[in-house]
C-alpha cells in the first residue's frame, strides 16, 4: 500500500505550484519604443508561426497562440499527462499614434516580434529655427 501513497504525494494537482490551468500560459512581453515604431517581443518558445493568431479590432490588438503535442502514443500508461496543448492570449489597447493598417509580425528562435508603426504625424519633428519678424 506504500506505492499508491507515494503516487498521491508526488502527483497531486498542486505539484507545480498550484497552477489553475496547466495548459495556459502568460508569455513575457518586452515593449520597445523606437523612433518610428513600437516593437512587442513575446517569449514563446516551442511554437511555430502557424500557431499564432493576431487580430486588430478597433483599438484592441489581440495576440494568441496554441500549440498541440501529438505523439501518437496511447495514453493508457500515463499516470499524468500535462503537455498535450498550450495556449495563451494577450490583448493591448493601441494608442491613436499607431498605424494599425501596417502592423506586421515575425517569429524567430522563440521570439514573436510584432511591429506597430507610428503614424507619420506622430513622429518627432526635427528642430527648426524660428525667425523673429
């Protein structure tokens, strides 16, 4: 009867720190403010570019992703299996300085990069001299 007791101790639901849903994640995001654009860098290793969905609705940018692990192995011998699917969704309110029609994205080495170009009228203007009349 010792074996079931050990199994219950090591494989109880809060073994990974009490995650409410082990299949969702909240990726870290860095936001970079360049002169002509903002860049959002999402840390999402293990995904491919086909796993992402990006949408703009009015002033809301939604970035989501889902990756599913299919190994074809029967699950009869699993005591616990938590890595079947992982998903996330992050939303951002875009400022009116963003040109939403020209947003683009790329994915490389676990980083999803979303580029938010600034509208021409919101770009910094060069310093100019004003003549006194």
